[in-house]
C-alpha cells in the first residue's frame, strides 16, 4: 500500500512543491475508489446538503448527518487523509460547543482532521480546537455557509477592501494553528498572494492555478450533479449520462423479457 497521508505529510508537500489533491466524498463505495486512485485528502464536505440531499444550500446539514457520512467514508479509506466538515452552527455558537463537535468527528467517525469556515472571527475557535490536538483545515473567501450574507455564491475579494479582509483571514487561520486552508471563489491573483505569504498549504476551489492544491466537489467533477455548475468546475466524466443509459437498458430488457437470462437464474 502507498504511504498513509498524514497532516504533517500535507504540510511537507507544500515545502517540497508537490501539488495536493483533494476531492469530496460522502459514502463508502466512492471513498474507496478515490482512495485507490491516489487522492491525497478526502473531504466529507457539507456540500452533501446540495449534491446528495438536494437542498438549495448547505445550511440545513446537521452534525449527526456529517458524523454518519464521515464514518462511512472513513471506512473506505486506507491511504487518504479524511477531513470532516463542520456544518453551520456546529462551531459558531461557542468555543466549548465547537470543541465537542470537532472531537465527535475524530471519536465517532474516524476523521483525522476537521474543516471549518471563517477567518479572523473564528481564529480563537480554531486555536482551541488545535490546542485539543485536533488538526484544523481553515476555509476563507467564498465561504458557502455565509451565502445569505454574500447575497448569493459570488466571487469574493474583487474589491480592494475585500482583498485585504480575505488576506487577513488567511493569516489569522494560519496564526491560530491550522495545518492547511481552503481558499474558495477568489481571483487568481489574490489566491497567489495568499499562497506566497503563508507557509501552510492553500487548497483552492475556484481560486486559480497557484494554490498548493486543488479541491472539487466529486459529484460536480464526475458529471453526476448538474442542477448548477460553477465556472470553476471541470467535468472529468459524464456519470449522469452513463447511469441514465444503464437504467434505460435495464428497463427495456425487463419489459422485453430479456433480463434475467439463463446465466442470472438458478436451476
Ligand atoms: O463542503 C464542501 O464540499 C467544501 C468544499 C467545496 C471545499 O467545503
């Protein structure tokens, strides 16, 4: 088996100039495929709310749902680092609540780190979680849990003031002890500046080529979910098309009495 990916290993990848790969997963079967295919980090994202549950955003996802999905993903992973995503209101209400919920991902679900959204305003919370021995991945820029504050999923950091706020957020997350940081939905130049100024790896999504790694939502990149496709998504497969074709074949064969054949039947 290839060497296990660890938190220090991810940090080292930046120092060695190796690009970090990260994809989301929400269940055992797909997590196994990702792990075997060599992805470095598997993020059990609260994007489960959109691409699995069919909700308009991530806000209704609960801690119990995240624990369930993280547990079944972790069961499928041998090599990749498993990161559990803290859902809306699981860490914003108080530091003690944040610490307990972060701990659940490791204790009950088998995650090796957690991710949470926010910069300067979350830095004390990040520090408390890190001080408890729980590795934290930060998340700045277009943070989806703040969708209503942004007035939609809009690129952040285009205006001068915003640019500096996001830079300060990234620095605060690093200062608080996070081992890596997702940078989402910001101009390429800003992501480049953040990547150059901080020593922990940046993992970009809709943040251009200069980040230390890239993350995509699995259902987007596989072409499994197409209710909404952001510009930054590259489709690497058409799984929706393949599934639809297979299901049509099944329906036709059953109706025409071609399935099951002798080879699928018992004497
Ligand atoms: O929930 C998620 O999938 C995420 C990634 C898009 C970074 O936060």
